């Protein structure tokens, strides 16, 4: 194999890639610009929704005649807004009768008996769910009819809060309401203890005899690694695939479509040199894309976590990454890029046109995306058996590397299995590409 010929083919293909605006967008624009913008946009949107929910009083409905509880809720007007029974009923009547049928069907029953004692629990839940879904209120507080605010002895009673946990605004309203009621419960306990002869200070001490202070002893690198391990393995696999996809298609099916493949085949370079030159060009595009994407994602994640801390919703996050973990991740990217570059070249060279190559590759993307998501699943760690599974082993190895802090031992045995097995799969794919480029029936399909 002539290295000089390989170099000439490689430089020629790299020049074509750099001239192609689509390939440049994939290599540079998406990982460096689009991913951070998407992350910042999603983060800003999520934080805006959280702040809006936190600052805006949530509409709530109270069932029961406990005047002291009602007063407490009315005084918390910055957190919740009390909805009257008249407003509640009128808003239900204004709902669409088809979409919110349970709310309108049981309204008359609620007006005659707000506790809905004649309805079974599932029907009652369906009624309140329809009310919350229709945005009449965000949640409903039910104070038992037998609750005596002046009683200081006897059995405890249960306050029920009806809400939709899957609905963001309803879940947020439930959290606000629960905190308000918890504070009211604490003040009630202090009042009961004071009536029993304790001073207010003694009552407060009896209510909270000690505080619980959790302390995270994990190093900063472990916390950063955990955050990155949630998405980085999946994104690395996807970026390797996307980075190799368009150059692989363009240098094979694209050249067939443009009629330029015959020109390079007629050059002094042999089939092996042409194959290797094209492969190295696709590999370079894939590797550059994933490296830039990984750096961009790490910095974006760190900036996002710092913003959460500054906003008051974080807890002293410090961006710290173990250099050895980064080195291991980069090493894992090498055989991954080789594997995907070779496989995509083998698939693309069989196609007659750019569009046909894309249709061939789409099923492969599904086969790659699903196993790459295994690292997101809790409780699944890298084992020797999983290390042999293509893509899934790579994803779990990246996760294991990111979760290893400075001074901790890497799972070298399992990572070595991933590296070796991926290398074997990559060599098999390279051999397949070589065979493809030596078949006239494949190169000149019409």
C-alpha cells in the first residue's frame, strides 16, 4: 500500500469536505453553535417557567369551613389565590362540555355536597382531575368537616390535596400549598404545646428538637461527572455518527451521482489507497465533530449549572473534570469514529445516489440511538458482557470514565474490553469497505 498515494487521496477528499458547506455545518456549526444555543434556550425556558410559577399566585380551592385555615391561605396571597365557590362553579360551567365532561357532570353534586361523599373515590378523582385539567384551579384543599380548630386532644385528621403531579403548574401549586399547610400545622402544634403548659421556646424546641444537615462528600469531579454522564455518552455516539454520515455519503454515493468517481478510479492510486484515503477523510470529519461537540457540551453544561447556582436553585456547583477521564473518553472516541466511518462508507458505497444512501442509513441510526441510551438508565453499569455489545459498551464506558474522580481507579479491564471489541468491529467494517471498493458491480451500480 502506497502511503504517498493515500496521502494524496486523503488531502483531495479533505479539500472537498472543507469546500462543502453542508459538511462544514455538520462539523463546526452544529456542535459549536447549535448545541449550546439549544441547551441555553431550553435552560432559559425551563428557568423562566419555574420562576413564573414561583412568583405567580396559584389559584386554589378550599373545601371546608375551617376559618383559621382559610385565613392562613388568604394571608399567603403572594403564593396562592383563593378561588370562591361561585367563581369555581362558574368557571366549570364555561368549560367545553365534551372535553371536560366529568367536571360538568358532577358539578351539581359538588354544589349540594362539596365533600362528594356520595361518589366513590375514582369518580371523585376524575372530577377533580377534569377541574385541574380545565385550569379552573391548580389544586384543591379538602379540610375534613369534623376538623375542630380549637381542639387540642383526640385523633388526628387528614387534610387532602387534590392535584395533577404530571402537570407543571398543578405540581408547583401543590408544593406551595403543602408548605403553607405545614407551617400552619407547626403553629398549631406550638399552640397545643403552649396550652399544655410549655413556653413558646420550649414548644418550638419540642417541635424541632434537632436539624438535619445532609453533606455531599463526593468530590467536585464526581458531581460534574455525574451531570455529564447523563447525556454525554448518548451525545458522543450521535455526534460521531452525524459527523461521519454526510462526508461518507458525499465521498461515495455523491461522487457517483456527480460522475466524478470514475476520475479518481482512473488515477495512479490503487483501490486500497483510494479506500484508505476516503476512510481517513471521513474519520477526520467524524473525530473533529465529536471532539468539538464534547468540549462544547462540557462548557455549556458547566455554564448552565453555574447559572442555576446564581439563580439560587443550585448548591455550590463547581465545574471540575478529571483530566484522566477526558483522556479515556477521547481514546474511546477513536475506535468509535473508526467503526462508524467504516460502516457508513460500506453502506453509502452501495447506493446509487445521495438520497438512496440516506434511506439506507436511516435504519442504522435507529439501531445506534437505542443502545446508546443505555447509559441513561439507572442501575446499569459497565460489565464484561455489556462491554462486548457494540455502541452500548461505548456509551457505558464513557459513563464509567466520567464518574471516576481523580485518585479513583478506572475500570480498566472493562474499558479495555470495550476498546478492543470496538477495534475488532471497526477492522471488520474496514475490511468490508475494502471488499466493496474492489467490486465493479458495487462501484458502478446504475
